[in-house]
C-alpha cells in the first residue's frame, strides 16, 4: 500500500531555511520519479521540485536556485532543502510520485509558514 509521510515544516522568518523529509512506503521506490508539491491557500496544488530515478532534478521557476530536492534510495526517503524562504512559499507541502500516484492518494502534508 502506498504511503507518504511528510515532516519538517514549521514557522520561519523570511530569508530563513527549512528542511523537509518524506518517508515513502512504495514498492521499488528507487525506480520511481518523485516530487515535492505544494498547495497555498485558495490555490491548486502544484509541483515545486522533482527528481527521477537516476537523480536528475527539475524545479519550478519560482523555487529554482533556492530549493534543492534529493533522495536516499536506501531509506526510501525524499528531501527538500528550502533556503531564502519567501512569504509566497507559505503552503502545505506534499510528496508523491511524479506524476502523482494513480490511486489519487496524498499524505497529510506538512505546513510551511513564512512570516515575520
């Protein structure tokens, strides 16, 4: 059964940093492309960063140069290092396959709030 457990969110001041983790329960995790998605209040969920099975990465323009996605296939875990955070980065952050799992499953997400 697919499961994603996100953690690491919190309240941070503009310019600060946070590191998110996602523990995945996913058969043959190392072969799956994964992504970090976020959903801001009143907006649709969108892909912020992705990594394929070979470790190549892709980023939305809004986070490029500030966020870094990585994965540890030995731990079935995906990470998102977020630096130079802005108020517009405030959202619930989720991890999922890329494209998202066909069952429509999403984890509980982790809230990131950037505010002074």
